[in-house]
C-alpha cells in the first residue's frame, strides 16, 4: 500500500498458516500510521499505533484468514506486508 495522503483505514485479507512470517516495512514520511492484524474471530495478532519508519516481522500463530488494517492520520509513505 502506497499513499500520498492516508487519512482513513485500508485493509486486505490473507489466508495464512501457523508459523508463516510476514515481513513488514513501514515508510512514514509524514503523519502517523497504525497497524492492526486480526484473525477471522477478530482476535489481534499484532496491534501498534504511531509506527515510525521501520522493518519488522509478524509471526502467525494459527491457520486462519487474517485482516491487515492500516490506518493513517494525515500520513504520507507506504506499508508493505510480504509473506516469506
């Protein structure tokens, strides 16, 4: 997801398996970005607010379809989720 101005939420869903690793890259040029990852029951696997430019891993704990939600607050930059 790339955005020139993100002042709302955007989401994508992915079917994932236990032990899958999602390489996550956040480029925050302005504003702030929040990320939440939830399984199909709405249980969070990852949740963080005000994420600066960074790279990190999200490890999946159980087979399910996960929703990745990115919320921007006057944000400029990009977020990527890549399954290894």
